[in-house]
């Protein structure tokens, strides 16, 4: 009997068992996912250094240009031109791949951190180990996903602050493009929200597909679909757009609103959408020679014949409401997907 | 007290019943062997007992009258799955940390002493250990949880003869010295002969025979467990090959 090393047992039922503390999952999650988290840290760290150095020179150029007196002098115009050209030519410009590269970060995190969390356990069979320990499978799943999600959200939110700092000089009147179009999903609200959504997509894909590589592929595909749908179809409808008949509204450099579309009316009735049809131009504006067409096109000419051009737009003041709307629905989506993943982990036969 | 009790237990995958009409009472304090050919439903029955799988029919209780998979049941049962899945990229020390963290009880001094005895280095990655060492590590982690029931799915199938012997010696020591009930599955009987005190014979998803080994041998007039099992397996074989 001396060999009996069994401690006192709890022979009663579940009621007497206090759950194992949640905090124990912190060290376990860290040990299991430290390489994935280190990968995220290296990726975001390298991008942050790049953004920081590019942003510092951008801020310097902006400061020099705005401090220059008198502003109309040739020397000052030159400085302003240098800054303005940086808007389109530097790393974050529209045509440059820099912004696109940053858009990939949530997808990469979802695919390479989110998808393997459960897929690797299910593929290698270690879920038979993890889910038969005293901690319990649904608590294990919940703790892991929440811990990883919080860490990823914090890291990407910090990165989003850096993106916003970088973007600061462009947010004045100097920069022509709307902040809605540029880097909208990379700011401190939307960036962590997109990352969480991608992470949750990856976790659920891994739970359903049960194999790492197909889960990664599915995550990338689903994320791309969602990101394109949001940018191309959803975002402009977050709030009902405003409309203006001010012809000068849509001129470049006159504001940071997001113009969505144009149409014209005559006598209060819809006439045409977008550019006027050739027949109308030939009828009323054939006398306007090609070299005299200003930035407003035929709109001033047609206005003389009773046509009113309307522009629908989202005002710049809606930037942050839009950030929170997008962040909100993405967070709700992420929470729903994670809840579904936990439900499956709890109920689905292994 | 029965360590595993099943009544009308069944599990269906799609249209196929992996296990049907399984009614069992395995008493505590035994080394019980679940024997049958590959695909007979052994793993399914073990998964149901440890709560990894939910039954399609009937019910299964463990450790007296605990629902399989309930917190109290998880607490008292240690399971070593087939091919002893471990986190291959974690070190042995990290595996101890993980198992300790996931359980209410964990006898770390026992685990460390046992691994030292086996010559398994703590810093080595679990995936770099030999097959026999991985099996021993999984078994050590399971026993360090101080379970009331140890469930082993095909524990020795992938091991060489020496590793088989060492593994079964550890299991037997736990069963005799610490009074741990053991339920293990195997499609070979050779190394189970001397440790098994309770036999459950299962073919084609149905339990054919269950009882204390001594009683079964006496009642059926066979000299050895292997002979008895072979007799029953042959009897149901035509159905298998039909």
C-alpha cells in the first residue's frame, strides 16, 4: 500500500469541480503559437520601420512646405510641388504597391495564424490529446481564440495608429484623394477589425476543413472576397449619400469628400447618368470647341439649357463614423464566426 | 463500481454503424482489453468513453455514473490516443507544462522522475524522440494526471518488441501499484496475455464476448486468451469476408 501515490479524489459530480483557471491558457497558448506570433511581430515590425522612415521624411517635407513664406514665391511652390508629388510617387501612393501590400497583412494573419489553430490539431490528431484534458474542449477553444485574437487586435491597432500618423500630412487640402479611398481599411479601427475577421474566418475554416493547407487557401479566398465586396459594394452604402448640384464640388483639390456618382436632371426629372450622351452635346453644345472644355466638361453649357448636374458623395466628416461602422460589422462577424467555431468544437464528433 | 458502462450504445457515421447495440459493464480495478480486428469499432468505443465522440444511440457512463466527456469525467480519465499524438514542435518540458496547465491535478515530480528514469531529455523536441520514447512520454503525461481510469488506444501497435515490453511494464506498474483501472484496445493479443484481467471481444461493430478472463477461460475451455479470442474471431470471420 505504500506504493499508492494517489492523492485524495473528488468522487462527487461536476458541481464540486471548480473550473481550471482561464489564466493557465495564457502560457499554454504562448508556447504553442509563439512562432506564429513571432512571425506576426517580425512582419508588422518590419512594415512599421518602413512606414516610420517614409513617414518621417514625408512629415519633414510637409513641415518645410507649410512653414515657407511667402507661400506664393517660386521657392515655396517648388517645395509644395515636391510634397504633392510625393503623394502619388511614394510608398503609400495610389499607384504604388505599398498600400496593397499592407492590405494583405490581415489576410496573411488570418491564413497563417488563424487557419492552423484548429486545423493543425485536427490534422495531426493532437486534438485527441488537447480535448481530453481536464480543461475541457470548448473552454480550451474559447481561451485560445480569444487570447490570440486580443493580441492580434492590439498589435494591429497600434500599427493602424502608425498608418494614421503617416497619413496625417495628406489629410489637409493639399492631398487630392479622398481618405475613404485611400488606406481606409488600414486605420486604427478598421485594421484590427479586418485582422480579427480574417483570424475568425481562418479558425472556422480550419475547424470545418480540418487540414492546414486547404484551410489556408480557403481563408485567403474568403478574405479576398469579403475585402473586395466591402470596398466595391458595401462601404458607400454605410450611410445614405448626400447630393449636391454645386458644379465645382467634384473638382480635384476642392475637398476630401468621397464622390460616388453623377447624374443630371431637367425640370425635376431624371435626364441621364454620368457624362451627357453625344446626341445632347451635339444638340446644345456643338459650339463649344474641344480646347475650351474646362475641367467641368459640358456641365456649364448644359446648365444653360436647363440641365442640373447632381453629384452624390459622402462628406469627409463621415470618415470616422464609417470607420466605426465598418469596424463594428467586422467585429460582429468575427464574434459570430468564433462562436460558431467554439460550438463546432464542442458538439462536432471528433 | 463500473469504470465504463454502456447500454444500447451505438455510433453511426453516415449510413454505417461503427458500433451497434453495445451493452457493457467493465468493473473498476481491472486491466481491460478491447480486442478485435481492425475496423471492428474499438476506437469508436474508446472515443465514446473519453467523450471525444457523442453517441448516436444509447448512452455511456464512466467512473461510476458520470456522463462521458463531462468535466468530472475528463478530470478522472487520461487518454492516450492511437499513435500517441504529441505537439511535435514542443519540447518535452513544454509538454509537461501544457499537460500540467490543462489539468486540475498533475504530479510533476513523478513525471520528471519517470522521464529521467527513461533517459528522455527535457529539452528535446517531442517530434525528435523515437517512437518508443514518444509513447513513453505520452504515457508518463497521462499517468502524472493521476487518473482513475487510463484509456489507451492501440498503444503498442507502432512499437518495436522492446518498446512494447517497456510500455506495457509501465502500464502494469501503474495498474498494480497505484490501482489505476486500465482500458486498452489492441488487434493483437500477444503482449496483452499476461496483463489482461478483463476481456471485451468486438467484431463488426458489435460486442461478442465480455467478462473476466479467468471466468471466460473456464467457461469456454480454452487454455489461453489468444486461443479464446481466435476462436471467436474465426466464428465471426465469414461475416467479415462475405
